[in-house]
């Protein structure tokens, strides 16, 4: 239960702080990218020793596929992550006194580049693949423990720098669903893209790690 609570709190903080920065800065690319990356760094060194600091169903899926967690914990993690993201979005809406903009992802008319559905799906798959591959790689060696949080946070910052103009950058189904659920409208209608595409990217990353990068037979 401690692991699930840690994942709940970590995902809540991610949405509250990082999506909050996106809203108050009007999705400034540098500020928002740094916010997401720095939250991951902070959470990695605070809850990482309890839950591993997934705070992302896509990461948990990759860990399940690579046999670094079991099915029971996977379900518990995902439930905690989605709940944390939703509560985080709720707190953000309360602080802003509005639920009209909570940092939800989007494409087409709701995105900066009027990205098509196909481009939104492709870029989310690619960015999640990059992000999750970095996580699997850096956490595969115990000697990387002291720098893993920095690498993961830096990689999340990197993918946000390129992804924000296209979709706002999800790479995290929980982070997308929580704000979309409370924001409603197009954000909720389009949310399936930011659930499915990151999971596909995580699946590809897990298979790439398992059959190409890992030394395990």
C-alpha cells in the first residue's frame, strides 16, 4: 500500500505543479518543459526508494513487460496514478477558480501547430518510446542509482521541448486523463489518443529493451 500511496502523491504533484506551470505560462515551452522535468527529478529522489517513481501508466506497462513488476502491482500503480492525476487536476482547478484550462493535451484546433490526428499519434508514440527507453536503460544498472532521477527528468524535459507545440506532450496516460476528465470538451473527446499512443510507445520501448538492449537471455 505504501507503493500505491507514493504513486498517488507523485502523480498528483506532477499534474498540480507541471500542468499548473503550463496553464499560468500559457504553455511556454521552456518553462513547461522544465517544470515536468524538475518534478520528475524531485519525485524520483523522494518517492523513488518506495515505488520506483513511475507516476505514469506507460512506465508501469514497460516495467510489467520487462518483468520488473507483477500484474497485481501494475493494476495498483495505474489506479493510484489515475486517481492522483485527477485529484491533482481538481486542486489545480480549485486554485485557478476555473476548470476551463487544466493543461490537458490536444491536437488540431486545440494545439499550437493544428496537428492532425495521425501526427499526434505518431509523435506521442515516438516521444514515449524515447522517454521509456531512457528509463529502462538507466535503471537497468544499480550503479546508476544516484543519477537515474536526473537522466529521467532530463529526458522528460527533452521530449517536452519538441512535443509541446504538437500536442502539449503527454507520454503519460494518467497525466492526460486527469486534466481532460475535469476540463471536458475537446480535451476529453481527444483523450483516447493520449492514453493509447503512450501505451503503444511504452510497449515498443519495452520490446526494444528486452530483445535488443538487455543482456538477459
